[in-house]
């Protein structure tokens, strides 16, 4: 059996693609309104419609009615406990109940979604209606310990979703403090180093379709196949697939122009509308990879994706519902208080901007030259962390070659820091690694052998179906290794300490630390009386950032 893993993300349950979600309640089934969207309960629905049969003290059961389809299975758990360790027991018990009742079914849905193991998402239990909000430090310690053991023993992944940034930071601090080695072998040190660079503000993100595939969206080739099907070109599919990807998209664009009698400029917009329809019809939630990347709180990011899942994940980790927490370029201006995302190939909300066909790539510099300049400025000023991108995009390759060539031409002796960034790849490719040696560090995350199950035996080994299943298994395994790698990066990347002076996290720190927290909070209280003075207000703001 493959050992499960405990992931920690900053966000909301309703903004994460998972196989099961856990909603906290009590023995009387008093569920808070904030969980309505997570449970799929409409504005006029009643919680009684979902109340499990025989609900009572200590219960951990599925909702009476499930939404089905791609929606996660909904579970409720009585989280009222007399102690923080009791909350840890509650969390472990509900995971065990999920595996016992729904394990096989959830494994099937997980595999269909590209996940190797079922993913169970739950909030930080016991800190609201559970009555232990004032003892968050001990609750977090209990959850990390209990869920770490449960995932390892039960063969299921758990995402502990912290909406409050202070909870998230405290969880990551606790995981670092326990010093449990990540099951990544030699790549654990690479993940730690990347996390530390993120913490120092040295990293920018570049991500591609590999991040969104795990959320149910098509790959580039899958998107092209869907476009061919929608235009009734299936009879030419075998011949179309012999063309390069850009030529395939060009054929779709030409066919659209002929069908709808559009001029060349209009045909690109028509192609963009069709692409936007395909992407938005999936109505996907952000994947675990989206949530982990958003949790890093990297200020600058670039993507070739058209969807808005990363934006949703960032908003879930930073702002209230409905208010975007990221500036999307090139349509918005950046602000000092918000991160930004550059959509290098367009956006579904702006169909005319979508870059997919050969002609749109040929004219890229004419329309998008400032975008290329911004990408290259990140390559020059930041360490670019590339995730879920194949590094075959013509424009990205050109930008990288130009930056690498510039660095090599102006300094022929010192190449100690000439690397543009790190590419996190899903498969070993010796030729690719050699091609980019000295320019990009290529990392292929692999989990330790003692935590990975071997490939399941297939009854008709050697057949086409067996080969196809074997490839799917390898993709799922690689995607999970990537998620564990990103989770380890995130664990070391937290730069804020909003829990440090917050008395809710003071328990278990020792007398000296507890007295110091009390003393600093007393100073903060006196300083608040002087906030009309700008200098004192700066001190108050700084102490507030540490939870005073």
C-alpha cells in the first residue's frame, strides 16, 4: 500500500478539487452557514436535507444526499472535544471512517481525476464551534501528529486547509519543528532550498497546463482533440495528428474562418471563443497544485494557461468571496499590496487574446512584445520556478535563450549564478537536462521507494490497454510526487509569523516564551493609545503583523 501524505494549504474547502470534504458540526448537527457552498447546499436548502441517519455525539458520517458527478463526497463530523488531543483523535477517526466506507469508490474517482490516492480535504477542526479556538497551538500540534499517522497507515492523502494565515503559518512552523523528513530522497534538500528562496522573495513562478490537468482541464493535445471534434473533423483526425500542435490549431482556425466567413483577424477571435467554451464548460475547482502554489504567496507569476484557477486559488488564500486578490496582466495595473499574474497566452475572459495557432505565434512579437519583455525581466531578476510546463513553447524558449545568451556574452568567466531557474519536471529526460544544463536546473521529484506501491499487475500484460493503464499509473505517480515536492517547498517558504504574539497560540511554548508574549502585548496595548503619531502607528502595525 502506498503511504498517504499530509498536505497543508492556505485557502477554502470550496476552492479545492478533492475526492471527499469534511465539514465540522456538533452532536445536535448545528452547521455554520460558511459551509453551505462546500456542502453544495443552495441558498434555500436546509441542513436537515443532508443530516445523516442516526446522527449523534461523536458521529462521523456521510451526508444523506450526495451531489454526484465530479463533486467531492461530503462528510460531517462532531468536532466538540474536551481537549486538543481529542481533536486529533476526531480528525483521525473521520479519515478512517472515510477509508472504511468509501475507500474503493474514492480511489476510482481519484484515478479518473489523475490522482494516485484519494484526497480528503478538511479545515482546522475544533477552533470555532468546537470550543478550542483559544488553544490553537495545541490543536495544531495534535492535528499534525494524528493526521500524519493516519495518512501513513490508511493510504490516503489529506489536505488540511487553513483559511486564516496565522493557522497556516503555525501549521507549517509545527511541521518544520517536528522535523519529519519529506519522502523525497535527495530532492528534499532541493525543495528546502527553493522554499527558503521563496521566503526571501527571490522566486517568481512560471506554470503551465500540467498544473490545470490535475483539476480536470485538458492538456494542450487534449484541447486540440476537443476542438477537432467540435468542428466535425474527426474523419481527418489521424492525418491532423501528424501535424505539429501549432499547425493543428491553425487548421482549426482556418476551418472556423471558412465556416463562419470570418476575416483572418476575426478567425483568431473565433478560435479564442471556442477555446474559452471548452475550458469554462469544465467548471473545475483549483487543483492541489494550484492551492500549493497560491499558498507560497509569490508576488510575480506567469502562465501559458487560459483558465482562471490559479486566480481562484490566490483569492481563496487572501480575500473574501467574490473579490479577486490578484492583478491579472496585461489587462490590469499592478498594485503594491497585491500579487500579479501575467497571462502570456491570453485569458478565457478575453477570447481575442488567446494564442494557440501558428499565425498567432508568428505575430506574437507584434501584439505581445511588452509581455515578452516582462517575462525576460523576471528571468534576469528572479529565480524562475517552472512547474507543469513542458518547456516546448516557442516563445518561452526564445525568451530563455536570449537571456542565457546575454548572460554568457557579458561575463565569460563567472557563471556561478547563471541559472535562470528551476524546472520541476514530471519525467526524467536526460537530453532535456543536458540541453539546459547551466541555464535551468531540472528536478524530477520521486518519492522514496518505501512509501510507494509498485505498479499494479494487469491481467493482460503487453496489450495496448495494459500499456495505456501503465502510462496513466506513471502519470498519477509523477503528479503526486510533484505535489509532495511543492508541499515541502511551501513548508519552508512561509515568511510571516502572524501567530507569534497571538495568545491563542501561546499554549505549549514554555513559561519564558509565554511571559515574553504577555509583555509584548502589554507594550502593544499602550502603543495603540499613540497611533495618531505616525511613528507609533508603524510600530503597532508591525506588532499586529506578528499577531499582537
